[in-house]
C-alpha cells in the first residue's frame, strides 16, 4: 500500500489563503465545497511513460505546460474531493486492439487506485461519492476519452462492470467509426454521427453512461441530441464557450442551451488557447469568464470545472497546477458570485447531473 505525503490545509484556511495570496473567505468557501473536476487526463502519463501518480512531482520539464499539473498527493493537498479520471484512446490501433487495450487499461487504473485505497476510492454514483467523502477519501469516477475504445462491436458494453464508467467522450481529436471530430485536422468535410455512432449513443443510454459531447463536430452534436434518451442528462466535460472566444473547440450558446435543457452540465477547460488567452499567458480570470458566460446564458446550475489537466494543455500561468485551484473561488467572489453559486460551480452541479443519471 502506497503512502502519500501531502499537507492538509483544512485546519489552516488562513495559512492557505496567505500562501495563495487570496482571502480567508475564499478559502473557507472552497473548503466547504465539493470540488470535482470532470476531466483529469493524468493516467495517460502513467501508462505510456510510467509516470507514477502516487509520487509527488513538480511542474515537469516545461513548467506545468503540457503536463505536470496533478498527481495523487497534490490532488489531496489541493482539496479535490472528486474527479473523473479518464482512459484515453489511441486511434492508430485497430478496433480490436483498441478494445483489448482498453480493458487492460481499465484493470490497470483500478489497480492503481486500489494501491492508494486509504486516500482514494472508485465510486459509481452520488451515494458512493458521499460514502467515500464521509471517510475523508477522494472519490474517483472513471471515464473514457474517445468512444472508439469500444467500437469493435457493441457487445463490448456487456463486458463493462455495471456503472463503473461514468461517461464516454464520443470522439476525440480524430474522426472515427462513430462520427466526426470538431478538430480542423480531420480528414474530409464536417460530418455528424454515423449510423453506428447513433446506435452507440443508444447503447450508452441503456447502460446509463453519460454521453460526453466534447470534441464532436457541431453536426455530430445535434445528431447525438436527436437520438439521445431525453430523460438522461448530456454533458460536455471539457470545453470553452464561443460566446467568450469563438473557436472550433468551443460550444455555441445554442449548444449550451441544448445541454442545459437535458439537465446536464458543461465543464470549462483550462487550456489558454481555447479560452482566448495567449498560449503562454493564460489567466485564471479567463476560466471564470467562460464559467460566467455559461451562468449568464443558461443559469448557474450548468457550469462546472473540466480542467483537462495533464492532457497536453497550457494551464493559466497564475493557476498552473491543481494546488492553485482556490484562486477560482476568489475570482468568483470578486465578481460578486454568491457562495451558493460558487459551490455549485466547484462541484455541486456535477453531483446534481450524476444524480439525474444514476441517483
């Protein structure tokens, strides 16, 4: 069993406030909140490069650019109460190989969290989340980045342990058997979901796995909306919004409304380039610009955090790692967000969405 060394700031909110240069009020709101990130990509470094997430790391070779944003000790020190830790898919493999590799990685990530079971627990719903939190543990939801991990055949869903996957991002940075990516690097014109992709969404609905519409083309977004079970919420776990910064990676106001109408939530990514800042001069305040636009457009129940830490992003320079997350609470306070709204954005909206999906 791995021993994790970290500083627990819960008994010293004033000390954390001083260390971060923010108010004690902001820290106290943050510490009283559920703080849940919808998209943590750190596992890819563990499985590809042997980057041991159980060890405390620094900012990496590039100063918390590209990677070096989070590990298990820093997640605990940052007060992250939960997160969706994802298994990303290699599109260059054959569909059969992708599927076999996914199931191996699913076993691997479960074993990784089991090795730190004194501090982390994999959970499947809000009830299990609250039980883990009552024991002082970080609650781990599992997700998939790239639905082509399971596109060899739909029978793969029958092999999944019930409820183990919280969400699947349908497509990633390349188009697949399921449909077309939003990335301009795609081959050919912008298409939508394929017939197989539509069946895939229906199969996700049957399994009560959240359909994540990050990365998908606009046409594919609405194709998914058309076939989706309207009794279940949709999510977009890590994105910017075009109402602040028009970009191929970001959602339009109409797409925000479509997700909100299902009761879902939208996680704002921390990558400077998608948010509209210079790539090497991102600011935490710009993250809040996007959160605020979601609130102003569809209400405070539909804005969440979806950092994409360790997913090759360039994080804000004043919030380079998870350790600086409480700064978001200060920025929201400065904009006169009431504490209840801040708590919804930090994690309450994620739990509400999961409760709609699974109870």
